C-alpha cells in the first residue's frame, strides 16, 4: 500500500513539473493568437479578370447601349448604359442563360447638380444561379423620363416610386407612379441637393379646427437673444449690468 501511494506521489510531481514547463509556452502562444492584425481584403485577380471578361461580353452583345464597363476596387462589376437602353439591358441580364440576374435587390439614385444630367440611377442586381452581383448605372435630368422596369422586375414598383418621391425622376409606363414616403400635398423632392433643409411647409395640430393643418413654414426669431460678445463670456453672473446691456465682454480685473 505504501509503495502504491509513493508511486502516485511521484507521478503527480512529474505531471506538475510537465505542466509548469508547458504553461508558459501555452500562454505565449495564446497571446500570439489573440493579437489581431488589421483586416485587409485580399485582391482576387482571378475574380477581377472574370468580371472584366463578363463585362466585355455584355458590351459586345449590346454595343448600342453599353457605354462603359468597369470593375471597382472591391471587385464589383458596373455597367454604364445609355438611358434608352434600360429595358433592353435589364431584360438581357435577366433572361440570358449566362446572366440570370433575376433579383432586383435595390434601385436608388444620386444627385450631382453640377452635371448636365444631374441624376444617376443605379440598379443593383443579384444572380442566385451564379451567386453574382452586378450594378447598372444610367443618367437623366429633371425633365427627361426613364423607362420603367416594372414589367421586368416587379420589385421595381415601390423602388421607382421612392426615387420619384425623393428625387423627382419620372418613370414612363409605371403602373402607379405616386409619392410613397412624403405626405399628400408635399412640395418638392427632399433628396435633391437644392432642397432646403427646413423644407417649404410645416405640419401642426390646430386647436381651432381640431385637425392637422399644413402651412408655409415660418422661422420666428422674436424670442432669440443675439449677443456679439466673446463666446467664452456666456455666464451673466460673471458680468456687470451695464456690460450685459451693451453686449460687451467684461474687462479683466487688475490684481492688487
């Protein structure tokens, strides 16, 4: 029995020695694995080349409408087309067996007033068959309508209504082109760069007529007090009365 206890004790001491020698190295390796480096998206030249080839393939088939094909820094294919080619290009990208971009994931616009065609319309498409995305861009101005793609993608109905509401881009042949985000009687298009931040009308509850009324916006300033003194002297308790009335900053007191 005594020999068995001695054997267990010697084995335990041996394991403790091994653990003491292993633990420091384990801690060092743990610290090495926990230290992370900035995540940098690797450049996939194969994917970039594949996207470029597919873009040239689309441009060769539709040379009348495709004006430019480019691949962004993050390997995203963009096809810039003429406004008259919206329906032909979108139909081709959806129905062709090498494309099958059947999902319109988003439709939006941007406003650049310095351009002749200030509005840039952007279609984001997804192909579930090939697990691929593509971005189609076109352009227009305030007066030139674009052809609606509701007949190709049903999801475009509300997207085009939103672009019409926010930017004022008119879509021809849309089944129900009306505002979708703003209220009835709203004037202007809020996401245009020349739209004022305050808007044109304000909505409030009128106690006399007992309902919500919309009125031209009025910015009243009768209760505001303008003080042209130093911005650091904003506490009246640290000023004299005559300086408060004149709006002058107090002079520093001389040390005795």
